[in-house]
């Protein structure tokens, strides 16, 4: 089965055509307004399409064949992810319009976390709220975490998806048991422009005492916080370069980022009762050896140690001599995880 993988981002529509053995047959990244039909013609024929959908809500926990009823249900979930779901649905509409009749499957970023225990998924909120509204921890980046943990193999695995967005997952023998993102992708680690976890009382204080509008607060938390809020840029490469010049804001940004990352990894390991393998993936996870080294330096109590030379060289396994836990660097391949989901759904 030749699978067209459709990944709609904030500024591009990424198309990948994978062959029967998952070989990459073609790739196109389209800017807004580009002709989807022409791009598909250039890529070649596909037997099915797999769409990365950010939010599956409580209903969708496995790859699902898309029909009109499912498409409508996905649109109804927009309220749970108003910044991300519309982009996923726009990609769906574009491909359906260019290739009517092509079998399509929705693969969800939330699905990998759908089975986490109630202790990990439940917020300590009034019961009447939880019964009336879908207030729970959903988790995101599930396609990336699923792929990375599959590459790591069985056992107690903590996967670190570190990119513009960042999250961790605790995975036991292929099943996720905890993650750092929650009801929205704002919870958890410090990210490029997102704050990560913030005391809700602080946010209530801002609303009550500063006259700040809800929309202004949301914009700041989503787009002006994280590394950008601390160092003036959300680009980790620029932050590392500035920190190397001892610029105070960048030094603080790195310290805050790594502090939250180490604490999160330790929390995920606690959910697993220990750690067998630590995995780094995503743009920062794969290409920032200094971040891996800084994180590992504070995790010796979990048996983590990395080989400095292998870390800098970008080897897939960077485990240091005598380490009790393995440390891996895995290329993010959500496209392969999506193709796997498409084949399973259509089998």
C-alpha cells in the first residue's frame, strides 16, 4: 500500500508518499495557497491517505477511517484545540478536494495517551465540572512518542519530544502511562514560545489585577512565553549561541529549560518505577547535544550517563560506560507511525 501522509502545520502542508516498505517515494512542503492537486500529481499515485489530526477527544483513540460523519465529529472537537485542529482539518479538506474517493484515515496525536491511568489523566476539579465537560489530561505529540518508544523497544522508556513544542511520555512495554502535556499543549515543559506549566493562581491574578483580557493572556502564553519570553528568541540554536557568550537572559533561559526537563524526566521515571531507556527526539532532541548533556548530567541517580564523544557525533546510542539506563537519539518519523496506522485501519 502506497500511503500519502498529510501533516498540516502552522505555515505549511507537508506531504510524504511512502511505499509498501515505508521507503520515501516523494516529499513536498506546500506554503499556504499552493495548489494541492498539482503537488499530488507530482508525488504520484497513492492507495490511501493518512492525516495527522491533533485532537481526538475522548471518542477517537485509534486510527479511524474518515467518512462524512467522522469528519463532522472532528470539526466538533475544534473547541478543544482551537489553535491546532483547524489546520489539521484544512489539510483534510484540501486533499479530499484534490483526490475525492481516496481512502483516508485520521491518526491522532492524543491517541497514544488515551489509555493512561485515571490517576494520571484526572484533574482534581469539582466532580460536577468533570461530569459536564471533557476536562481531563489528553496529552499530545503521541505519534512521535509512539514511534520513538517503538524504536527503543520494551521496558521502562521515557521519550523526550523536544522541538518548538516539547513533551515527555512514560512508556511501559509500548503502552503510555503518563505524559507532561494535559488538557492543552500548554502544560508541561518550557517550549519555544509556550510557557509550559504555570501556577493557575498567577493567571487568575493577572486577569483580576491588571485588566488583561483573556485573549491577550492566551496570546502571551502561547506565542510570547517559553524561550522567547526568557531570552527574546524561541530558536534554541540562538539561545545556545547567546548563552555561550554569557548573555544573562540566555543563560537563565537554558537553566530554566533544563531544570524543567530534568524534573519532568524524573517524574516520568517515577510513574514507571524506574528507567531502562531514555530517548531524545524532535528538532532540539536530535540536534542539540548540549541539551542532552545538560539533562543527563542531573539524572545520574536514575542510572543515566552519556558518552560525550558519541553525543557530539550524533550517534543513535549515546549511552556512557557503566550507565544502568540506555540513552538513544531517535529521528522523529511521525510519517512512518501514520502509515502504520493507515495500514492497520484499512486492513
